[in-house]
C-alpha cells in the first residue's frame, strides 16, 4: 500500500494535482485541467490528467464520486496519515538524543 503512495507522490504533476484538490476538493476533470493550465501553465491533455488521477486513486489519495453525469474528485489524506504514523512517533520523555 505504501509503495503505491510513494509512486504516486514521486511525480511532480501528481503532487500539483493533490495541491489543487487540497485547495478545492470535489473538482471535475474539466476543473482540474483548467486549473493546471491556467494556474500552473501545464499543457496536459485531459487523457494525461485522467491517467494521473487514476494513479492517485489507485494509491487511495483521491476518491471519486458520481453525481449524474459528473465525476467529482476529492482528496483523501488517510494514506498520508498512515505513513506519518509509521515513522513520526511521539518523542519519549527524557533528554533529547542527537543523531549519530
């Protein structure tokens, strides 16, 4: 599961898509393409953006829902929380340890 998340996050375009969904969740493919083009000057085809969204969805970082003929994309941060919980643990009480 974490491998899919790291693979999805490795691509800068996918990170930009996640940034846009963090800014405004519930966007359609058209809205995402428009924001990538206008705000980030990324000239990607709808098919390319759709493929990036499929990778993000497979990793669990994006969830989709259909309402009528529209498909909305929402950011899901649960996979990121699982990663941080794996390595970022509360510091134990006592003196701080320095890294070797």
